[in-house]
């Protein structure tokens, strides 16, 4: 089979991993973005964000000529390719509903380009969009601008992305499933053929469905994962009221039940990142607009809002007033192995600490440059975990980076003014730490 030529519009986390994944398997890929700086980095083989495994394959693909970054110029990339993945951002509006301005702008540009093109082309929406968007917004824009008919002159699919930041590139190469929502059979068949060729003998289950069901599968999956997190955090909060109870043991035992499973049962300071918070909010807003009030999801969100502030409450219980106290924060990224701080739980924690007059010093292995754009000089930045602990009255573990797991009780007792450790991610063994310092862990009964 002759490999189709591919373009990707919007090369952030999702778009770039898709583009590099395809290019690394020999497809010819054009990566298109409106952000000039991003494209310039990509063309030098430098990923614009931290993602394990991406750097090597990106520079290899650029060197081999399989991947090329292009600024804007949608007409050129549509003309020169057969399939286009759209992976632009879909942020939240202030009321929590989805902002489709980037999707609309990309659809208009693609429509205009399709007008000039003679051969068949399939547009694939990979961005997370609320049910009805591809059918009711993207398709009409493509038809209006191209003056052509969807399902006849060009194809349209909705193909949600399930990658996880921190292992995004590996997830692109090893998906659990592929969901293809198709406007018509030919569009769906074209995309299915691409995936079968891409994954070859390791093709995961492929679910063929309608555009709207594909859109909902993405939201339902993220809402389920967010629910599991808020659920186990609720159990953690109950554990804290029961002497001798430990949420870690509860979760391990629960996870052995095949109906429940062990994943996403780690109690902590809540979920963050660019997806769960925004997608839960968008699903709530979409559902309410359709006339159904999803009370369960409202509660999931509410738990996630209060959970990070528990770290501040624990600090206050140990120190009394926070005014003038030095608080060390270990971990800024919303999860390990990424520098992404979008909706990171550390943001409300630091804001509250500052509001109460504490002096904050923070350290993260990769997210410091991004943290500086958020907190500027309102906090201090340490160059290592140990330097962060120097003279601290209390330390809060916010992100469970592998390098923090190596810290010993002595690292805390020797460096801190008062060794008070708040383990917000249940990284450390309470038995080892409790005898050496004041140790407070989430979900541990007093
Ligand atoms: N990040 C994740 O883990 C993840 C996982 C699954 C799904 N998603 C979804 O995928 C989509 C993209 O997410 P992301 O995290 O990669 O976003 P991102 O913000 O990192 O990247 C989006 C990119 O689109 C570009 N862009 C915007 N308008 C454009 C246009 N008209 N033409 C060309 N480029 C344009 C931006 O410059 C940016 O580089 C979102 O809908 C998100 O919800 C994200």
C-alpha cells in the first residue's frame, strides 16, 4: 500500500506526538502550527516541551526528511497531503463550556484549501470536542468554505486522542484502542487503513462509530478517570478520621477486585493538567445545556477543588500561623515526567500559602522555567531538592517525581529548620519517616 501523505494542524502535545509517531514509521508528515517559535524549534529537532522519548525520534525524523514544520499556510499543507489531523487546543470559557475558536479557525482554513484541491482529502478531528461539534460546526464550515459536499468530495472523521502526558510518545505508538467516528464509510475506511498500517501486527481494537459517539467516548473516559481520583481522595479524607486507617492499603485491596482495577486509585492532592479539569467542566456544561444536570460530575469537581488546600491545612495544623514561615514545595508539574503546569494543583496551594504570609521556595526537575512565568518573583526557586529544604519550617510533596523517592529522612532532618513533612502524594513509607520527624500523609488515620 502506498503510504498516504499526512498533515497535522496544531502541533502541541497531541499534534506533535502524532506527527512524530507517523514520521518515525516512514510516513511523510507536514506539521503545521500558527506558533512560529514552536515550528522553528521543531525544524531544529528540538521538542518545544518535555516528553520522554520524543527528542530522539523528532530529530531523527527531521534529519531523514519525513517531518517538516510549516508556519500557517494551511492551503499548502492540504494541497500536499491526503489526510489532515486537527489537534488544536480546545480551552475552557470562563463558564466552563468549551471554547471552539481554534477549531473553527482551523476548519475555515481547511475548507478554503479544499476548494482549490481536486483529489479526495480526509480531515480528522483529534482535538477533544463536545458531542455534536464535528457534525454541527466543523462539517458546515468545511462545506461552506470549500463549496463541496462532505462524504462525496471530501471525508471527515472524529478520532479522539487518549495519550497521557509524561508517556505521550509511547502512548502514541502503543494505544489501548483506536476510536473512529466517521461521517461516512469511505472516510472511516481510509482512517482505519492508516491505523492498520501504522500499528501493523500490534493493531489495537478499533471501534467504528458515529462522530458524536466518538466525541462522547473521550469525555466519558476522562470523566471516569477524574471520578476515580476524586473517589479515592474522598476515601482518603474518611481514612484520616479513623485511627489506624490507611488509604494506601484500602486502595491496594480494592484494586485487586477485577471489577475495580488498581489504576487511578492513588490518593493525592487532586488531578490537574490540560485535560481532566477542562473536560469534566465541558461535559458538565454540555450536559446542562442539553437539559440534564450531571450531579455526580459536579461532586467530582468540587472534591478536586478542595483537595489541594488540604496541604495548606496540614501545614497550619503543624505550624500554627503560616505568616513568616518558610515552606518548601517539592514538585510543580501537574504530574511527573512533564513540564506542563496547566491546572497544576500546586497553583492553588502556593497561592494560599502566599495569601497567609508564608515564604515559599520551590523545586521541580523540569517545570521551573514554566513556574517562573506563573509565580515570577513571588516565590524563590531552588536548584535542587536538598537546596529547597534548607531552613524550611515545613515541606510539602506535591508531585511524585522519581528523584524525590530517593530522599531519606536524614535529607529532611539535616537540612530543614523544623523537619515537618507533608506527603501529599503518599511517596514515603510512614513507618520509616514517622519515627524521625513530624510526618503527615494524606489518607492516614491519626
Ligand atoms: N495534552 C493532552 O494530554 C491531551 C490528551 C488527549 C487529548 N487532548 C486534546 O487535544 C487537543 C490539543 O491538546 P494539546 O495539549 O496538544 O494542546 P496545545 O495547547 O499543547 O497545542 C495546541 C496547538 O494548536 C496550535 N493552533 C491553534 N490554532 C491553530 C490553527 N488555526 N492552525 C494551526 N495551529 C493552531 C497552537 O499554537 C498550539 O501549538 C485539545 O483538544 C486537548 O483537549 C490533549
